[in-house]
C-alpha cells in the first residue's frame, strides 16, 4: 500500500516510493529506495522534501497515514472547487488563432536558439528581437490564449531547453494577463520568462544534456544557472528589474528551501513566485531523454499538493484557473467512452471545455473527429461529461496530429 507521510516521520527501514518533489530539485540518483541510515534521512530533508510517499509492502509502515488514493481524492476535490471560477474570455476562436500561434511559436523557438547561441559565444543578446517575440506572443494570448498554450504540449525532447523557455514566456504572459496586470507588466513577465534560463548556457553541455540523473557535484553546478543568468542580463543596458528578478529567483521556494538564496516567501517577489509555478509546471509535464512528462491535469494536481510548502497557494489556484483544470492540448476521457482533445475553455465552466473527439475506447479505434462543446445540451453538440484525464501514450495518440493546423 502506498501512503503519504510527513518527512519528519521517515525512519530507516521505510521504502521510499516517491520523494514527492520536482525531480529537478533533488540530487538523488533514484526516486525509489529503502532508507538505510539517518544520514540518508538528513539528506532528504535538506533538499526541501516535506512529505513523501512510502510503500508499506516493501518497508515499514506508519499507522493512520493516508493512502495515495485518499490523498488524490482530496486533491481532485480541491481542483474541482478551484475550477468553479470562470476562465478567461477569448476574442477569437481557437481555429482562427491556431495558424498564427503556430508561426509565432516557431519564431519564438528560433529567437531563443539565437539568444542561447549568442550567450554561448559571449555575444550580446539582441533585446529588440526578444521584445518583438514577446510582443507577438502577447498579442496571440490576448486573442485566444488556448492556441499557444495548446502548442506548448507538443515538444521535441531534444530541444527541451529552447522550448521550455518559449513555454515559460507564453505561460507567464497568459498568467500576468489573467491577473489583470497592465501591458507593461505583461511585457516584463514575458521577457523574464523567455530569458529565465539564460544562465544554463554557462553550464557545460555534458551536464546540461546528460541522458540520466545528475551526480551531486553536477547538480551543484546546475544550480548556479540562476545567478549566471542574472550576471549576464544585468550587463545589458536598460535591462529592467522584473526580468532580472525572475531569472535570479525562479527556483526559490516559499518555505525557504529553494536556491540560490533560500529566500522565505515574504522576500520573493510576486513575479518570481509566478515564475516558480510556471517553470515547474512546464518541467514536470515535458518529456526529457530520461524523464517522461506527466499529463497536464496530473501536473496541476502535483503543483497544488506542493503548494502546501513550496508555492504560493493563491497563485497556484490562479494559474489553474488561467489555463484550465484540463488545459488546451489535454486528452480527456468522456462518460460516453470516447477520448477528446481539449481545444478551448468555455466562459461558463472550466469543467466543460470544447473538445475535438477522436477516439473510442469501447472499440479501441479512431473515429471521425468531431467538435463537442460540453457546455451545450443534447442535440446541440454537447451532452457528455469528462470523467478524467488520459495519458496519450497509453492509447498511442499523437496529440500534434490533431492539434496542429
């Protein structure tokens, strides 16, 4: 049986099933192992782990600890409560914006590659190009945020570093806009998102692109990238404070266990707190050469679980409302047994998005794609209900095939 326990109750003989923390924020080669010594326990708690999952069939138990099923049921109930707030209003349809969004996404990826190449070569970052990309992303988000957000789910794991920066930029712009920030703050949020990992270009390639877990020494080098990025950006004439703050502090955590400065939550700016949420969400939902990304809805559930200690809970809730409990690009299972891809949020409810229905689980076959608006009644394109999210890999479904224009 899998149970969740506070870190202070860990003792030798317990079998760690899940360290329950963003995999990029702990230095352990394995995520599942038997605790042998008190030194291992000290190492776990030193990394900021506050709650873990244990497997009681493979190690010691803790009486009265909740099971994983009980924890997930409570988290899912929270997500449904959060989803009661209405989503963002869109100005144009998903279909209208998708073609433009795809071109902007490609241009943004190329721009990030140029920025990273220039940093590697010791050349100046062309901030006019950065500003133009952020401007295009902002305009697309204002027309229909779902189009670009949906494209973020389509990633080539070999280009993760570049695509991650585009994703964080897009999500920061979307997040800032949903919070009612003015155009200048939205612009600065986007610039910070696009450039937040610039310091990774100072990390040796053999560490940055290592096809496996980092050693403790390698992990220490990787953790230098926020300060390296800050040092690069602060040398740019007229670089503003917000992108610098995002770059330096996007790995800080509310309980003071982050890096590089272990700041407590009251010393972390709102923009850096937002960037921390966005950065982790994109990381845990993305495939890497040694890490399979989790479905978007599961990633949101993890963010909410971790917000108890690591993130600002109010901002995590706001982020969920921004992109939806079932974000654009998510694969969901319907009460009818069909599978559909979320293509747009409805103004009335985050639990009733518009879908492109493509697959029947009853016959295990593709069906002719149809658009289903779950907010509509029977006979008008609706009358079905989401029962949960699905992993596209389980059904061997290529989301890009049905999402890209």
